[in-house]
């Protein structure tokens, strides 16, 4: 039996060659991944030890590929695993020191841009190191906190991509408590009404038959109102991977509480996941979406996928005043002329097109990318969607008229996005 031997009916992993403690470190690494949100079981740990024993120690790329193939079971977990591997197995002389395998120490270097899943990895790696300072006798100080910012307000402004695993769980609970929009549009169908202005001749004649035609009381009707269809086109390419899972949880809440919600995921191809998101359990629904999508965290072909949607799904789901939520960063790699044409066609087919761009979280963001400038003239609103406050504003806006402060077309001349009276682009 490769990688282990049976002792009294229990599978015991074979020790890795060398005088270090590689097996113990792999077990500790699996615990870090579990605290960071992944789900490696005992069997995966045994398989990882056997795989490393089989390939040997010498190549960091092969070592990373072996552990990734065993521990990563979902596409959205790949960025978290990569960051955890980089932090846990960091070493200046990897080949020389991995044999001894001392405890990994994070070196202090230059400040870099936070990576996807970095906060979750740091929280999971140092969760057991709780510092308890010695109590000191300090005078009591009264602080007037009336004009300060509460912890809840700070949490609602925190970027989804930099949340820890605990904060992401709390964010999912907060999304579940959102009040969904109560917008309604007038349809062509009618319903009986005592105060309607439209005379209902058929209902009047049916009512008169009850009295043999001696008494004829007029009946009225009015147009029926119902929430319009909500169509969501969400980008799942590599540049959006740090937001994909929390967006899917938000879409699951929308699908559960609102009728006629159609969800499509796209990267290099278009995938309809409406049926998968109707599962009552959110984790099971997201897992089914992950299984249905073949191009998770890959490239981006926004124009081609919009063309496929307009041709195959436009007439099916864009009727009765549909609202379209387009979640993407707009970083197109293909022909921008096709992107502009298909975005314009999508805009003409729906009642309202809202572009949700997580890049608006950067204060100095400017509309310089060709894909962004090609899409801006054909959308009704441009909003950020990177934290809880942005999601709350989005939900409220669906029940309100168009917000002129979020109109992107007037911003093309300046090239910088000025929204809500401040430079947020």
C-alpha cells in the first residue's frame, strides 16, 4: 500500500525520507487550510504525505502541484491555497531547508498589495498564537464615543477580498438579513378591483346572471403588478476570483426571496446556473455551480459571452421590463468593438442595465481600459460591489428611480469617475 501500512486495521502513513518532520508540517498545513475555509479531511492528509513521498523533495513547483491537486476541491479555493502555500512554505533556501523543515517563519519585507485570501490565511496560520499581556494597573479613562465610528460600520466598509474566514461568515449572515427590493412593474394582465377605472364587461354580465338580469352592477379591473425579472451576468474570471463566492451567496439570497431571477456565469464561455442556485442550502448551491462551470478563474471574453447571451437567452429572459445586473471589471482582452456592440444590444433589450464593478473600490481608478470605455456609454448605472454597504445600496436602488450620481456616460469626457460628490472612480 503506497504511502502507508496497515497496523491493527489502522492506516499509518510511512515516514518521509530524511531527518526532518515533513509529515507533521503537512498535517499542520492542512489545519491551516481548514481554518482558512478549505475542507481537507484525514484521507487528503494521508494522500498528500504519500504524494510528497512519491515525488520527493527538490522542486517547489512539483511540491505545490502535488499539494494543490489533493487539497483544492473547488475552483474558488485556488487563490486561498496559493496564498497559504506561499506564506507557510516560505524559505530563502527551499531545497536546502525543506529537508530539515524547521517551523515556517514569515519574513518581513517590503509592503506589498494585499492578495486574495491573504487575510484569511494569516488569521488561520496564527490563530493558535494568542497573546495575553500581563495585567497592568492603569487609571480609568472615560472616552466620548459619540462621534467615532463603530466596529459594525468599519466591518460594513471592509473589502470582501480582505476579510478573514470569520468575517466572511459574518458577511454571509449579514447578506441573509438584507431586505430585498419591493419594486413592481405594470403588466398587461388584469385583476379585479373595486377602485379600478377600466370597465369589466364580462365580470359585469356574469354578476347580472346571478339575479336573472334584473340587477346589473358594474365591475372594474386594473392592471396587475409584479416584480420584474432580474437577470444577473457575473464574471468568474481570474481577476474576479476573490469576490466570486460572496457574490454567489448574494445571488442565492436573491433567488430564494425573489421570483424570476436568472443567473449566468461567464469567463470564456456562458453558463446558466439558475437551476443550481435554487437549492435551499447555500453551500450545496454554490458547490453545484462550481461543478457546472468549466472555465472557473480562467480568462475573460466579455464581448463574446454577451453575444452568446443576446442570441440564445435574450428573448427568453429579458421580457416584461427586466433588470440586468452585469458584474464584471470590464477588462476585455478581445475585440472591444464587439463588446460595445453587444453591450448596446443588451441595453436596448432590458429596462435597466446596472454595471457592478469591484474596481471602484480604488480611489484613483480611472476609465482608461479599452473595455471599460467601450461599455460605459451603454449602461444606466455604474456601482461598486466590494463591501456590505455597496450591496445594501444596490438593493435599495432596485426599488428607486435611476440615480444620476451613478450615471457613467457623463464621466467619459473627464475619464475619471466622480460619484456621490467624491472622487471614487
